[in-house]
């Protein structure tokens, strides 16, 4: 089956899908995106993604984009046409195509692109064995809370991690505090079993998996705090883990070559991973 994409109101074969060369997403990264997991042919936490999408569009003052109801129809049609049982749906909305000028065009219509692809769920081995990460300086702009398509610093950081044999890079601000990964949120468990993740300020993206896991943590009665933590605190933690739509919940067993605790996934991380996977099944 050839892949099918939705581009600005039309379903097209993936190889023929295209936007205008002066689309502002291409020219200025003037757009936002969402990645939604598909499990058992259904979208996971769809509404949380749509709420975040509306916030991102509002922060960039992109008006006139497709409303939630027609977007949901497009999502399901992309899933159906591509025969996706396990995979992802990718949504991108840009300000539109206009002659190149930094200021907002006076008359422009947002362009919506939706693609989907089959993909296996996260490798169970990563959950069993844990992953290694490195830390790097956070060189991004000051509005990381907007899910913008401007991801070049994230791309560079992810490549640096791969070149050093790590799964992810956690970014560090000027005060030595971890913000988040290049495509994940960062978490630690302190010696007294307090689960800690940075508050959803302008320095991080409020991940949908992050939001879902916080609800699980509160429901299950685990100790929890939203606050910044340093690299030193992370390396001295009882446990560490990361979260994202595509990564799920993955234990971190090594930071910058230093094992976390005894260097194996911690018991609380495993419990939270299991609880989140149950949530995914329920949500889908």
C-alpha cells in the first residue's frame, strides 16, 4: 500500500505531497506541529494534543486553521488510508504561503499537512535495560513551550547524542539546571522517592506523555514535585527516566558515562512505565 498524505484539503500519494516553496514553514519555521501515537488503530491522548495545538497556534497568532472537528476526521482518514494499526500521525500547520517577508502577511491562509506512518511500539528492550544519555548546553530560544517546527538545536543535540552512543541528550540552562531532552521530558526520583520534573514554564515543552504521567503519579499517590533540578542532582538520583509520545516512559541508567544508582532501571520507574502503558491501552 502506498502512503497517503493530507495536504491543504487534498489526499495525495506521499511521494507527490508538497507545499509551496514560499510556505512560511519552509522559509521561517513559522508553524507548529503535533505527533500523536496510534495504538490498535486509535489515537492516544488525542484531546490533550489538540489542546496543546490550539495553545501553540495562539502563541504564534496563527488564525484560521482547521477546527478540531474536521482535524479529527482527517486524522482518522489518514489512519484508515494508510492502514495504520501501530504508528504515528504527524500534523503540521504553518501560517501559509506568501512572498518572503519577515512580518505577518496581511492576507494568508494557514496550510495544514497530516501524514501517518506505521511504526512499532517502543522497543521493550529499552524499557528493560534502560538508556544512556548525555548532557549538553541548552542553546534554544526562550519559548520552548510552543511546539514550533523550529527544531535545529534539537536536531544538533540529538545527533551529538547518537555520535556519543547515547539515546538522548538532556539540555542544561545557564544555571546548570536540566530543562528537557531534545525530544523528551526529563525526570528523576530522589533518595526519598520523590518524583521530580521541571515545571512547564517557557523553558520546556509540556509533553502530552508528561501530562498523562503526572495524573497517574497523583492518582497513585506517589510523592511528586514540579521543580528544576541540576545535573549533579540528576547524577546522584535514586532513579531517572524520560518521557515522550514516541519513547513512552524509558528508564535512564547512565548520564555522561556515570551510572545512576546501581546502573539498572529503578523499581519506581518500572511501576510508572507499566501504569503509563496501561493508560495508553485505555486511551486507545
